């Protein structure tokens, strides 16, 4: 994770978790809106720093999320996580840790570019190496979308996906996102330029299951 990640695209690689007929996550009988079938979303805690440090060393995830950063010391990562854990969030911006029901953190998800006046927002997410392919990303996204659509009255979520990230593109399509455009040659990585794909999903599309 980098300091710039608050404005990062939703470039993710994971499957889709269990859902109810209406497209919302199956809460598994829990009374919390932050509980999914196999994961929960919670606030960042100070002792999460070793997990974030491990995620920072995952170059492929960094490339798909934003860029491969310069190395950062454990002390700097600890300070960043401490700040995230004690920060007073505002403007509907927030960061969660994605945690399995057995307490193992598997990734992080955050909202950014929240425009309450027009009812639009964006989501950024990363799943740690070794935890991909279990549906955690799909469940986490649905939990956040349900809360922002049904509790905060937002009406549309937008996502930018790097053109080389086929897994993220397929995931957004499975979640019901519509491809709304392509911005050419926006990202430089692996020695060449790549397009950015622009996806969107409205509250009505989410409610109907995409």
C-alpha cells in the first residue's frame, strides 16, 4: 500500500462470494452489515502493520493496484498503519481490513472520490497473496456497495481497471459493472503503456443483482 492509494483504481483479482437473490452479500445470519459469508469488514487496527508490510512486498498486487513503490521500512509502515488506525475519517472516505471469520486478515478495501452531492463514489481494494481466488473481493465489494447505496443514499459507484488486469475486469463484469469507456495509454508498466477501463454500477443495477 502507498500513500497515494486513496485514489487508486479497483484493480483486483479474486472470485465472487455468496450472495442473496437480490445481489447483496449473504450475511450468514449475522446482524451486522459488515459480515459476509466468509469475511467481515472492520476498522484498521494498530497491530495490523505486519499484514500491511507483507502486502507491500507483493509486487504483482502493487502493479495491479497502482504502481510498484520504492521500499519502505518496517518503522514507516508501522507509523502509516498507526495513523490509519487512529485517523478521523470524513466525507464518507473510509478504509477497512478484510478479515476471515477466523480472524485472519486477507486484504484491505477503501472508498475514495466520494461525491455526496451527486451520489457517486469509487472503491479501491487489494487481496493479499495466498488469499486470492476464494471470493473475498466480491464479498467485500458487495458489503461496501450495499452500505453506501442503502444507508448513505449514494446512487453510483465507479471503478477504473488497468487494461492488463484481466482478472479484475472479469470480476467487475460478474459483479454487474458496465464498461462505460476506455481511456487510452494512461498507465506505464512492464515497459509499455496500457489503457484504463472505466466501469460503473448504479444502485438500481446493484439492487436487481446486476
